[in-house]
C-alpha cells in the first residue's frame, strides 16, 4: 500500500503520520511540503527514508519505506525524488514531486 500526503508542515502532522504507518502498515509513504521539520526529520519505527531538499524549505519531499524493502535512489533534483524498489522477480519505480502553486515547472522536466 502506498500513500501520498502533502503535509503542509510536518511538525503539525507527526502524530498523524505515525498513526497512519502503524494502523495501515503502509509499504511506502510519500510526504511533500515538509517545512522546517525536513531538516530534523523524525524517525518512524520500522521505516527508512530517502529525503530530497526543495528549492525552498517547505518544498522538500521524502519517501518512507518499510525497512525490509530494498530501495535505491534512481534520480534526485530539487522537489523531485525517484526510487527503485526491488520486489520478487521485478522492480518498481516510485516518484515523489512537489510542484509549488503558480510554478513554472513543466511536466517535461519530470
């Protein structure tokens, strides 16, 4: 199970994320718009993370994944993160992107 959550400031949603991870046993949790908490990202039991800074402090992205999954970074850029997850007999690409409101970012960039 994969969840995408635009937290709009992680500090106010740490308990929510902890509950989601524990109650739903998410395989992957993509978080965008972290805010100041991105620099001091909390640990979540049973999960590892891959983090990418944004062009501004609130535009960071992070992908949390269960520690038993084998994940590696494929590509990183400001506001963008692409990982590869090894699953039996194949791999899966999962991306996280934060596109700010009124942004000039084009989807050809992605």
